[in-house]
C-alpha cells in the first residue's frame, strides 16, 4: 500500500522486493565515487598549492622585468626629447632676439656682440650668425672676419624655417651639424647633443625626429622605421619588437618625438636575476601551502573518522529551540538542532561538523540519525499536542537522496504526526536542480510535511524565483534580523524581504531574534513567527515540552 500519496517508494511489503533495496545500496557506491573524486581533488589542490606560487613567481619575474625595462627606455626617450626641446627653445630664443634687435646692419659690431652673448649663454647652440642665400656672412665664431658656405637648404617648414641637416664646419670636420635658419639668422647645432645621453647600456638606440618631415634628425644604434610608424599620432608608445623594447614619446611643445630602444637581452638578464630571488620564495610558499592543504585535508578526514565513531558510539542528541507566535508569544513548535558531545565531553558545533559531513556521504547517516533521535524524543507527541509543529534540517544531498521520503515517513509514524505537524527546513542549495527539487517538494508536501526555506536571503535565489516552488515558510536569516534597528545601509533589506514574501502569500519565521526591538519590528511588519534567544535557547525535549505547554 502506498503510505504516502504520489510516491511508489513505499509500495511493496517485503524489503527485498521493495524498490528501496536498490536505493539502500546507493550510498555505498556514492561513498566510493566520492572518495575517489575527493582524492583526485585533494591531489589537484596539493599540486596547485605547490605549482601555483612557483608559476606566480616566474610570471611575476617576467612581468616585473618587462615593466622595469619599459620604464627605463621611456625615461631615456623622455630625456632625449627634453634635450631636443631645449635645443629648439634656445635656437628659437636666439634667432628671435637677433631679429627683434631691428639692426639695420645684421653684421654690425653690436649685433655680433649679441650673437656672442647668445652663443655663450646657450648650451645647445655651437654658433649663431647672419645668412644671406647659402652663405653665413658673419657669426658668433668668426665675427666679420670670415664667411662660410652652408650649402643648399634640405627642407623648409610651413612657417618658413629652413633646415640644413648635415653641414661640415672647419672647426670640427669629423662631426655633422644642423643649421636652422629664420629671418636671416641661423643657429649651428651639434646634432649629437640631444642623443648624447649617458646610459648604463652601450647598445642603447636613441633618436629624435621631426614629425612633419618624417625625418630622423639625430640617431644612434638600430632604429626601425616601423617603430616610428607605430606612434601614429599617439602621445607615447611602448612596444616589444623582435629583440627590442622600444619607447617613443612626443614633445609636449613641438611637432617632434624621441625614441629609445634596448635589446631584450637586458630583460632576460633581469628576469634571470629576479627569478633567482623569487623562485626560492615561490617554492617555500608553495611548500608551506601544500603543508597547510595537507593538514586541512587530514583534519577533514580525521573529522570524518570522528563523525563515524560518534555515530557508532551514539554521541549525538537533539536540542529543540522554541518557535513562537509573535502576536500571542505562544510557543507553536520547535526546530530540532543536532548536538554532538564527544567521548571526552567536548561539544562540537554543528557549524563545524555539518559541512564536513555534507562533503562526504556521512550527512545521509546523520540525517537518518536525526530523524531517529527526534522520533524517540517526540514519541507520539502530536497525539497529545496536535497544534505543535517540529522542524528538522535537511541538507541538499538529503533532498535528492531517494529515501528522504521513507525517513520522513518513519518520523511521521514515530511522532504520530498529522498533516502540517512536521516541517523540513531546506536551504536554497536544495533548489539548485529546479525540476528535481519541484518533484521532491511535491512529494514531501503530499506526505503532509511542510517545507521551510532556511537561511533565506543568504543564497542565490530571488523571491520571485521561489514562486516556482511550493514553499510554505521562509525563514528570514539571522544576519538580516541583526540589522533591525541599526542604521546600516543593509537594514532596509529585511523590510524588502518581508514585503515580497507577503505579496507572494508566504508565511515567515524570523531567526535569531535576540531583542524586544527586533520582535516588535517584525510583528509590526507582519511576520507571524520567530525563534531566537529572546524566546528560548535550544534545549532538551523535556524542557521544551514543559515550556511549550505552560506558555
Ligand atoms: P540553522 O538551521 O540556521 O539553525 C539556527 C542556528 O542559530 C542554531 O545554531 C541556533 O542555535 C542558532 N540560534 C538560534 N537563535 C539564535 C539567537 O537568538 N542568537 C544566536 N546567536 N544564534 C541563534 P546551531 O544549533 O549551532 O546550528 C548551526 C547550523 O547547523 C544550523 O543553522 C544548521 O544549518 C546546521 N544544523 C544544526 N542541526 C542540524 C541538523 O540536524 N541537520 C542539518 N543538516 N543541519 C543542522
Ligand atoms: Ca534551520
Ligand atoms: Ca537558519
């Protein structure tokens, strides 16, 4: 006979013929595969614990070295651009002051004196003089004594500035000079000065260029045209091109840019140096982590062994925490909470051992034990107190275990529960597989057992999502109740949860109520039931019964 409508699990009379016998073996298989999966996961984590910091150290050495080298070439390029800008500044100022003197004779004694002053005060200008056609007529070097043929102009800017880029002078025949001419005056500039930087590396490439003419004005080392092309209107760029780390920066004042490049061998050197330092650190961290993981796992597996021993030595018992009607303050029922006192008298908190049990198949044995203990404590209690209800907690694994209905049925029988006397507290994790959860909920409710959603608000589901499930109660988590009366930004959440639950016609039980203020707030906002230290701590069944029948 089917004891619980809508299920066939309880049909059949003998255990052997019972479809259940197959289910009874399931946990063994499940335990085995869980153990294997656990072992694999453990080894994976140990491997990750060791390899992680080592890989991280190597990666760090690489990225730190690259960044340091990038920063270095960028500072070289900025330095070059700074010198180039100072050259342009001095050229511009020198020519301007000669042109502005409005001398009728550009080679007069006073004009030559001015040229010499400019020459002396401008560190980047070798000489300055007056030019007619291709000839420098007079200058800060030769005065009026000698004139000098500069040769043809290489290019002229839009503003009429004439550039000669490779001029030889008798005072330094080995070097090339640039001559920049405007308004009849020209400055002679040593081309190498902007790129004459003192760098640690001999094989650094440096260049400075005029952007409008696509001309590299001065350079040393390898410069590839594609690097300059990559600048493409940007303020600055950093790039790694085969074998080189390159930085190009634009002048903030002029249409000019400067470049610096270093061979990648310097990065490799730096990486090697850093790796030598970081690798042992990574290895030590990895080993420490692996040891920590090992101990954690060992303590978990020893906890599992303790749990098994605890079950066989009957170290578990139940406490019951009263649930009250907030309006009448009458006790309407209780939540059954598992307690474990180890052989040495040491209590173990469920928050510690339940998650460990949930990770293994042990939770199933624990739930079975809970149902047995409650059944024993509350033997036939509903025959005398049909208005009470008792709630038991189930884990997600129980929820999908095929014998959950049989466990509940046995509990119903032991407590003489009628419809609505028993309640199952399931967490949002139980609803993860929506279609399976719906069918389990339907079967549990068909068996006359109510469903409460525990720790509501701490999981993933939204209230509207809950509409899809036939849930009788939601339990408002203590973390939200704690915020009542506190001027915290999250304190409005509880009001929101209450409103939404009301609009969906769901009943509510508030958890962890510790103060009168919280109780009043909840009652005024339409929450019917509550549990918490304000009304009673978890206690042995006898005590609970006394309290419930006298209040
Ligand atoms: P839970 O289901 O949310 O149970 C409520 C917890 O809040 C209980 O802790 C209870 O003692 C505590 N509590 C109740 N009122 C107050 C209050 O006013 N203030 C404070 N600070 N705490 C309050 P407990 O008994 O330590 O249980 C912790 C968790 O362990 C439970 O949370 C539940 O998730 C799990 N658990 C307990 N018993 C069982 C069980 O039989 N089966 C399963 N699967 N899980 C259980
Ligand atoms: Ca609970
Ligand atoms: Ca809870």
